[in-house]
């Protein structure tokens, strides 16, 4: 059997992200958030090139 997270966990994470974006929009502006959000996937791609934390 494959172990997958229950749907509740996924919706909780989505809710947290939504709240974080809302707080960011409150502190800056919604236009600034709209300009920054498209670049977030680039951060994820750049993270793939970070060195491994494993020590041998």
C-alpha cells in the first residue's frame, strides 16, 4: 500500500499559504504580491542545486 497524506493535511497547508500571502499583501500591497508570486517556482528550482545535507 502506498502511504499518502490525508486530504485534510493538503488543505491545511494550502490554507497556511493563503494566509501567508494575505499577510504579505497587507504589509505591502496586492500589486507587489502579484509581481513576486510568479518568481516563487524559480526558488524551488534553485533549491534543487543546493548541496546535500548528508555527511558520509
